[in-house]
C-alpha cells in the first residue's frame, strides 16, 4: 500500500520529527540514561529509507499509536501585562506607594507624640485646676474627650488607608512574583 504523502513530504516530516527529538534530549539529565536512549543515533546517522519503509508497515502503525506528540500548553500573552511601559508604571507606582507609606508612618509617630504631650499637659493642668474648682475639671475633660475622639477618628481613617495600601501592595507583589515565575519557567524550558 502506497502512502498518501509524497517522498519530499515524508522527508520533511522525518526531519521535523528528528529535530523535535533532538530538542527534547536536552530535558533529560546527563546521569539518567535509559537503555533506549543509549542505542539511539543522531538523525544524521539514521537511514531515512529504512525508517520510511518501517513507517509504512504494520509495526510502524503500532508505534505511531503508542507515541503521541506531547502538546505544550500555550502561554496566553496579554498586552496589558507584557509591555515595558506597564512594568515601568507598576514599578513607579510601587515606589510612590512606598514613599507615601514612609510619610504616613512619620505622620503617625508625630501624631502619637503630639497626643502624648497633650495628655501630659492636660493632666498637669487638671491637677492644678482640680484644687481650685471641681467644675472646671469636668469641662476640661469633656473638651478633651471630644478632641481625642476627633483625633482617634482621624487616626482610624489613616489606618484604613494604610491597610488599603498594604493590600494593594500585597496583591501587586503577588502578581509580579507570578509574572516573574512564569518568565523564569519559560526561560528554563527554552
């Protein structure tokens, strides 16, 4: 039975198959060699006519059914994450957010120090007025309570913003690690 493919097409297919086999040989380690791989020759040494005649016979059909080509999962490339400009924008955003975090941390420490100083001043003042009249102490404490409530609300709002920034940084870090891991995996497999 004559093959439907011409001799030129069969030769081209054979050369492509040998090139594929040669490219796959790099994935096995030097120490791990099976008896099958030790007996194989390079595609230059293989007699093309014997291989073609073998593929036309019954034995060749059995081998074709056994050895199916392994398909690689194709990487879907997204333009929005692959561009250099996108990576630069993300890096600039990370740097800007880090500087904002340091500014906010210094502001928090300043507010904490200011709050502590106010409490110390208030306590020393209240000790003096406590001796003069009991009513003045109650009014000062109410005003101080309102002032402290406002400071606390401002600090909580600042804390919420910091947590949002931290979450976005965390997500960005995770996404960048995933991209770098994928690129590293692609570079290793090539």
